[in-house]
C-alpha cells in the first residue's frame, strides 16, 4: 500500500502551501527521513522528509503550484505498486473559490491581458463581468505605449500574504500615527560602553533596536492599553509582551515574534532579536515563530528614513517605527551641544485607545531612551 | 409628485407603466390614439398587410406543394385586408388602454407645450389647461420627412401612413427612398400586383445594411417585378401629370408615371409644437439631446424614443422609455443599446444585429466571416424559400461575435438567437459544440458560426 505525503499545515492560518522544489523524481528511491521536497507557505520555507522508505510512485503537485494543506503531493511505495487514489469524499473538503460571473468575451480579453478577474468589478446582472468592465480595467493604449515593455510576474506567497495583511490592516482598524524625537545622546554613549563588555563576554554588539525593544517592553508593562487588541467589540489586554520585530528580506519581510519578551534581560533580548533576524533571512522561521505578537517594532533607520507611518500588524493595537539616529545641535539650557536624536513614529489603533494614552506611552518610551540607565535597572 | 409623459407611443406608454410600478403618480398626454406610430401607422399595420401579401403568395404557390385550388386564381379583397389590419391594431391599442387603466395612469387627450420648466399647457379641442409637473418625459416620436420641393398632398404624394390606407391596391406605385420603409412597401405592393418602381439616391438599397444582404434583397425584389433605380435623384414631382422626374447615374433623365408617389426618405423628430426654445431644452436636427440616463439639459426633463434621434426602432424606444422612467424614479440606470436587433419585413425577411461587414472592418481591421446559404439548409428547401444566407462576423483574437446578418425565411425570428449570443458576449468557439435541432432554419446560424473557422459541415 502506497504512503501518501500531504502538504503539511504549518499554522492555524495557513491556507495554501507551494512546492518550491522537488528533490526527487518519479521512480527514484528514497530513505525514510530523506528530504524529498521544499515547500513554502506565506513566510516559511521548509523541507519535507520522506515518511517511509520506498520509491516515488507519483507526484501530484508540480513545482510552483499552491494547494491547501492536507492535499496529497506525492505517493511513496514499492517500485511496481499501483497508486490507489482516495476518492473525492475521503479528502478534506476543498476550499471553495469564489465563483466570478464573467462573459466569455470578457474572460478571453482578461486572460490575454493577464488581468486577474477576481480584481474586476462586474456591472452586469448579479455582478457579471462584461467586456466593457474588462476594457475599463485595462491600462489605456497610450499608457501602455509609455510603459512598454510591461513585465508581469506572478507574486510569491509571501507577497500575497503581505498584500492581504496590509489591506486587512488598513481596512479594519482606525489607525493613525504620531511622532516624537528622543535625545539618545546618553544612550549612544552607554551603548559603546556596554558593547565593550558585550563583545568580550557574549561575542555580540547591542544595537539601537535592542535598546528600543527593551524600552518598549518596559513601557508596555506600564501602559497595558497599548498592549492589547480590539476584537468583537471587546478590548483584550495582555499581561505578557510577545514582541514582533520586523525584518527585511530580499523579496519581502517577516515579523519573527519574541515570546514573553518581558522576561528577558537586555542581553537575552538582543540575542533573541539577532537569532530570529538570521532565521528570517534564511527562511527558516517556523510558523509558531511568526504568530501571536502583541506589539511590533519596525526599524528603517538603516535606510536613512526619519519619521514614517508604519501600518499596524493586525490584530495588534500598536507598532513603533524607529528612524535614523542623527547628530544634531541640541540646547542644554542655554548651551548648544552636539546631540543624537532618534525619530520615533507610533501608529496605534484609535478603536482601542485615544490620543492621550497613546502619547503617554510614547513619552514613556522616549523617557526610557533618554535616561538609559533606567532601562538597565 | 407628478410625472408627466408627453406621447403615448412605445417610449411613452412603457415609461408610464414603468413609473407607475414605482408608485409614481403618472399623467400621459397624447394627441391621438395610444400606441403611437408603431401600433397605429407603423410596425403593426404594415406587418398585417405583409402577412396578407405573404398569404396571397403562399396560396398562389399551392400547386408547388401538390395542392390544386378549385376554380379560379385567388383574389385579394383589399377592404377585407384592411379590416383585418384594423382589428389587429384595435386589439393592441385596446391592450395599451387596458394597461393604462390597470396601472392607474391618467391619460389626457391633447397637445402639450412647455410654458416653463415645470408647467405644460394642454390644448384639447379648444379647451386649454395648465398642469404642473415635478418631472417630464418627452416621447413625441417622429414623423415622415417630405421632399423639400414637394409637400405631401395625401392624394398623389403620400407618406407611409397614407400608403397603408389607400382606397385600393394601386396599379402602379413609385417609391422614393430605398431604405427600410421603402423596401417593405415595395415588398407589399409588388406582391399584391402593383407595378412598383423604387428610386434610391445611394448606390445600394438599404445603405445601412450589409452589402451582401442588400444585394440579395435587390435581386429578390427585381424577381418580384420591382424596378429599382439606384444612384438616382428625384428632380421633380409633377402632380398634374402624376410623373416623377428622376436623374439617373450618368445624368440621364427619365420619367416615371404612377398612381401614387410614396415618399419614404426618412423620419424626423416631432418637436414643433412643444415650444422647446421657450425654456431652452437643447436639441438639434436629429432630435432632443440626452445623456445616458435619457436626461435633457434639464435634469428633471427626460426624452426618449424617436424624438431623440438615434436608433428609430420601437424596441429601442421600449428600452429608452424604461430607462427614462426608472431613472426619474430614483434608479441608477443607464441606456445600453449595443445590441439592438434590426428587422426588415420584406420577402425574404432581413434581420441583423451588431456591426455590418464594412463597419466591422473599419473598427477591427482584420475580421473573420462565416456564411451559410439557405439553399444548403433542409428546412429552407422544405419551405420552398431557399434564397438568402446567414453571415456571422467574428473578431479573430478573442472570437467575439461582432455582427450577424440574416436574409431569408423567418430571419426576424432567427435573429433573436444572435441577439442572445451577442448580449451575453458569447464567443464563436464557445458555440462550436452547440447543438441545433434538425431540420430547422436555426442550423444555418450554427453552420455560419462554424464557418468562421472554416468548419461548417454542409458547405
């Protein structure tokens, strides 16, 4: 009896997984535990290990095709065995794709222009997409000539996820951004001082993000309203901090989550941030490691950005954007000195809390950063 | 608040019923009998006369089907033909009146003219009345255009309405204009025994239709004894000698003597008595200017049907009347006249929808054409009506059906299939495996569609 290999479910919210590479071909023999394929889903790439020893009898899902979890992707068995596919009713229920009504002429025009019909709005009866609707969605001839040659490429699973999450965020919450500047002159001094020890004892350096993360965690514990989410007309507030740290990847981004960050010392937190960042860039994050964050920090300082308007990472109520720390003239009383200023941009969900508590939270973060010794204590 | 509709033809009465169903208080003003040109002097009575001409021809051809008539040849009793025509018309106009009552629409008999943007003066046999309206729909229709040098005298120089109520079948008839109306009357009277001469200024009769189709009708009319002069201009109408002076293609002149001269050179919007200039409703020589919701430059005043120019067909007027009344009652709707079938009740019948070949080439450049002749269709042979063809025009990239033109038996009924295909935007390839019943005339449509890919079976 052939063994089925199915697309694994890598997390509660996983809807689709894609086989990125088959390491084996039909007819090849495999050992139990040997990697037979790489799959990717949203933000995770992982290897599938063979559950049995035998021969690959059939491959059901070609490279690049997305299928729901539970779908059989290949069969492994004895060399000359016949594969008995399970009947439709035995399979997990297929996800029903929303059926779009579209006229044959409209469908053909849309296909040849590479238009996704699910993005079109139909004006015919019951939303039927007509030729006129497709023509309206096509970029007009003049524009086409300007932009030629237009390149179309299917988007990656990660891009799809980012697209839908960001749209969901903007459409389902009342978010706005406020900004402050923190004078981190003392903090940068402390940072270089601490880094001597950190390099010696832990073989690593503390970054601005590490300090900001620590300041945020402490501030969240003082202002729990910022560490909550709006759900079904209730505000859910968390006593722990699962901190998301946005990490830029080559073709997207990932937000690894440091669970129970409130329990970590500064150095443990810094190590955690560093190792998750590495994992994210290597595409090795597990599904549980990108879920469940209660607040997120995103740092664009490395790219020279000052203030910006981060988009909430749903269902969180807040995200702090960290900009580039720059040297600037600063008044100390009447005296003008060289200072280091860090731009902070806080986006929060106005459904959960109002401007005053949000600004109080941001002020607390600022205060921690400006009196860095308090972070250490 | 009251909605007043001026004109009880296809656009007006449909608008009235539509508005009444939105629970509007509706007043319909008409000068004559309800039903307008269509019911009283257009579509319906002409087709009733054509049916008599058809029946006469059928009976005459009984011998071909193996049936011998006892005694003499069949004879047309013109009075009886007229009586039957009137009874069909009456039943339909009564039907419209019934619908007005049923939908509680008040019908006023009289002439309406604008006093202001919300006031109308209704003139009825010397009595006049002013009514206030929140919204107004103008649906006054159209009337035949006279030759600039020869007004209608209703005796010798007649229009289509007069031609339907002639005291007897004329021995000879000169028809000026080879458009739809001219061809239909040529088809009626030539088959009833009149000697018909038709004069057309353009190089073809039916200049709006596909050339193939027009040429086919040209041949068939000539076979029925109609003399057709194309590229010919009428220079003079001599009422006393009953002669029409025509200048033919190369300047050669000829005179046509006939019992009547039917002028069928087109129809113009009926605007004169409305006093549109008084309040500044915009119009041009084609008719009242309207937007896609059938609104004039006054948003509360609508116009629909022939009075707006455009497609002068009763079924276009039904659609426009529905749109005008729905929009006036708060619905966000707009007119869509991309797929309007056009029917010409000649012998053989002609019907088309969408673009003709010439316009399709202009708009799309390369096109594909599939033709199928009724002479290869079993049912057409059974009917003894093998003349004509179905022609389908397809755009090659997506195989969108751009136009269908049919000349032949029951063309006006067959075109409904093509209208459905085009309305729902079917492509020629989706219809490849379509199954048409056998033996039917409909098979010719399927074969013509297959022929756009060179795949017709019986060809």
